[in-house]
C-alpha cells in the first residue's frame, strides 16, 4: 500500500503544474515546488489537491523570492 501511495505522492520542481492553477502562465511563471496531498504524510491541500509555489521567471532570474505565490490546484 505504501509503495503504491508513494508513487502517486511525490513532489515536483520546475514544471507546468500537473493540475489547473488559477494564476499560472507558462510563458511568465515557473513552478518552484508542487506537493500533492498525501495519505502517507497525512496532509491535505484543498479538496485533495496540490500545493503549488510559483514565481515569475524574471524574479527568479534576479534571485528574488519575495513574490512567491502559493496556490492550491483544482
């Protein structure tokens, strides 16, 4: 059971979010971190969705992390 859950509950970096995120434009933004809800870790985001941290590519290029946006996918 754990092995199956773990294969579906791994996070990701630097990609287009796996599910819809309201304020994300792939030409403008990048995903810093995406964490899915997890039964193994006992955390849940929204209605069993993903926590997504994004930043504008221009801010990332300047090393600015003061405008990171946290969203929950749906």
